[in-house]
C-alpha cells in the first residue's frame, strides 16, 4: 500500500485551491454561487501577449530553452526589474520558473535544512508555511493583527529572529490584506536585518503593479540596497498581466543562491514553457496601458467592496493599498446562532454559513493564520461584488 512521504503528510493542500475547487463542484451541481474566492484577475490576457505566443509557436519556439530562460525574456525581466527597483541585476542573478509559486518553493528547497527557521508574518499567503514544511524547515509565525496594520514591526521581527533563522518572508502588497510597507517601514525592518547578517529575505512582490496609491510601491531592495546580497525579490507576470495560466514567475537575488535554484530547476522542470516565455517577454517589454486600466477597475471595485463591507453590522475592514483582496474582520458574527440553530464558533463556521445560507464563497481567515477574518477577492465584476455584499448583509442580519 502506498505510504506518502512525511513531507506530504505534514502539509495541507492550498486553502485557496480547495475553495476554488469547492465552488466549481457546487456550480457543477447546478447551484448558483457568488464567487468571491478568486485569486486571479478576471481580465483576459492582452491581445499583444497572445499574439506573441502564437508567433512563437509558428516560429518553432516549442523546444526546451536554457534552464535560465530565453535571452528575450531574461533581458525583458532585467530591464523591468531595474525600472522598478533602480538596481541593475546581472544575468547570474536571475532565475525564471513556472510561476512565482515555483520560484518560492525551489528557493526554499535550495536553502533549507532540517531545523532552519523561516519567519512568516501572519496573515500570510496560504502557501508559505506549507512550502517551508515541505522543504524540512520550521515556519515561525509572527501574528501581525490590525493593531499593527497587519504589518511586521521591527520589534516583532527582532524578537522572532534566532540563530536558526534562515529567511524572513515579506509580501507586499499582501495577499490577503493588501497592505504595503512604506519606505521608512522597510528601512526600519532593514535596520534589524543589518544586525542579523545570517537572515535572508524573500520579498514576494507579485502584486507590486496593483497599487492604488500614487507613484510606485517601494521594493525592499530599493529601500535597503545594502541588503541586496541576501534579498531574493520574487515577481511574475500572473497578476499584473492577467497571465495566471501561462505560469511564468521569476526572482532576482544573490548569484550563489540563484545558482542553487537553477541547479535544482535543471532537475525539476528543465525550463519554463517556451511559448509562455515568449508571451511573458511581450508582456514585460510591450505596451503597459493594460496594467493601468486593470488597476483603475480594481480601485473602483475596492471602494465599492470596502464601503459595502463596512456598512454591514459586525463586519469591518481596512481599505487595501494594493492587490485585489479585502481582509474582513467578522468578530461581530462569532458567538451568534444561525437560523437553523448552529452556533458560529469561528471564521470557518462563518464562511461555511455564508456558503450554505447566502451562496457566497469566501475564504476563512484561519487559512491565512489570523482569525476571525475572511478574505474576499474583488477581481470580479461590480455586479458580482454587489450581489455578494447584499447576500452577506442579509445572512448577517439573520443571525441571532
Ligand atoms: N505569491 C502570492 C502572494 C500570491 O498570492 C500568488 C498567487 O496567488 C503567488 C505568489 C503565485 O503566483 P504565480 O502565479 O506566479 O505562481
């Protein structure tokens, strides 16, 4: 009989992948579900990107590429990173993979041994702790509640660091809260890191283009270039260019770490999809208007979602600075009883109630390591958002 490896039994399946699967299942059963779980843009990949992929297919670019990617994509990424961070990275400091998710996994695989600790501020993107566990590391979860704006403070960072700390994982704009660190907040974290030269930082900036403030968000490496030799900046084309299915992500960082990642990649996948690389190169080096148009649409939806959620008795949320999620506090619903007599003990019960009673699918905060909250995505139409708000309001009013 098949016995899974310990690394499989100690991790959970991704809560967001599970939630999406559950929505598909219910829809297949004929139920109409208001889906606010979606972790990807609802826009179509831009035409010029699709055409670049078709051209690549027609030109026979359908074979293995170098492990490190095609020259066209490599130079498009390095130019893009320089324009975003102000730092110029060389060819040996870049790795490209099948999504930012794969880059993060391989980076952890390349660096963690048993006993190594990885600091993960909560709420966190669902995958970080499980990726650490799968690669023999120990996630050290640091709760960062609304009292600190869902952000890691220098004091909390300093307190979490031990001699075994290998990585700090930062993610901004954050999934699930949408919060962004200011330059001075990054500088304050960098000061703690300066005192702890054994700690590397993985900064996941996959949502950096989806920012509602003015100007651009500051990358950790721009705020603290002195840390550059131990910061891995992760990004990708999934969110900014509505290219989640193309699976291209990348990272820039210290050459020795990147070499280890690429060595593993040579045994894992050989290279990312050649056709997707052509598409990603076109996305990064082509017309950028699409990104701005999406951000304008997300901003309108964010304002509608946040105002609506805050007008519901017992729910509250901050207005996210970026990404396309709102992290909603539902403390007011905990302890109440549903019309069918079930007591709501936590956010898992609450989100199950929303699905059953209101046909609204959202993801419980416990999946992100901080309750009682739930995450909604506003990467969906205003119509869906409005019906979701209405249905949630009605369901909350029905609680006793
Ligand atoms: N990092 C964060 C914070 C995310 O939310 C996601 C996708 O949901 C990813 C990484 C993965 O992105 P990719 O599609 O490039 O693998």
